[in-house]
C-alpha cells in the first residue's frame, strides 16, 4: 500500500508546473458555495486541482512500473481515498462533515485478468470496511468470520446485481479542524444510492434527495412528503448501529472507553 498526502491542504504547495495548469479565474465553483467565499474557493480549488494533476503523473509512473514488472494482468490495483474536502461548499472546509463533498471519495479498481480492460461503472455505495473482504473475494481467499464489512466481489465480476444498501456515515468525536469550537458535532447517518439521512445527539438533522438535489441545498428533514422515507432511513440507520454495536454516545464517552487521553477543552478552542 502506498499513501500520498495530496490532494490536501495546504493547497498552494503543488510543484509550479502543475500550479500553472489551473487559473483560479477559470474555476467553476459549485452552486452551494456562498457568494462571499467564491473567490477564496476558486483559489483553493485551483491548488487542489494542481495536486490532483501531480498525483495523476505519480499514478502513471506506478502503473508503468507494475506493467514493466510483468504483473499487470494479475494485480488488483485500487485507487481510493480516506475523505473528501468541503472546499467551501455550504460554507464549510476540510473533512468530517456529513455532506457529499466530504463523504464521497474515488474508488477505482483494476484487475485485467478477471475484469478485462473495458470500463465498468457500478452505481452503489460501499464503505471502507467493505474493501478488505471484497479484495479477499476477488483473490479467492476465504474471508475470516472476524472480518467486518461486505464482500462485493461477485457484484464487481458481474455474477450478482448491484445492491441498494445503505452505508453508515459518522463522526464519533469532533476534533481538530471541526472540533466543538468550530461547530463540530457527533452524528450518525446513512448514505444510500439516492438519499442522505443524518441525525446528531439531539435527533434528526439532515435529509437530502441526492437525485433531485445533487448539491444538497434543500434539507427535507421533518417534511410531510418525506415522512415515510425518513422513517425507513431511520430504521436502516438503527440496524447498522445495532450491527456495529454502536450506542451513539457523546464523543467524550468513546474517548474514555478507548482509554484515549485528551482534554476536551482543547476541542472547544477556536484558533
């Protein structure tokens, strides 16, 4: 496994060659970025794109090395990330948030021997714990009972149809760039192919129809027309929490449970 830092803040640190490729004035900003932040967003997004362009060249070198080693056909090659970046959508920055800009990440999988070389797009949500059992499934290796997550190898190989399951989204302990002082809050929710539903410690918080509202600008929580969908999503969330043995407690309770020493006052500071 190889982990790169970019694309990531600080955004202006990509090599000059790549920074010259993107003019902030030409950047198209998402409509959910507030007007007063659009200029700042264009500048940072240009730097973000520069990091991505540099990373593309790094990826090319890595794929070329795999090919030159003669293992291209029989190597499972995965490109993914641990989080996205708000980049001022909804007036927010960085990660940990329940909106798509923070939640959604690339997931590209290449395995010519079993999957061929033609492009295939599978529209279904998966979560980080699903990656390991899926790779084991693609490799023909028995999956231990202790492994969490689902094996989607049969869906990838076309032996089964894509599922429309909900995946769990969460922030167990707000910290660092989204600590309590910055408005961070504990939340649990589900992301399906179409909907995002989130509740915090006080109750239901967000509900979006991502098909009709792809930029998540219309919170439908508690509306009459969504009452049955919200109830169904709540049931799916409770099933996932039960499955993961998560009582959805305040962040401090988990820090104590995990024997992690911290000063909650530091999480309340705004630097």
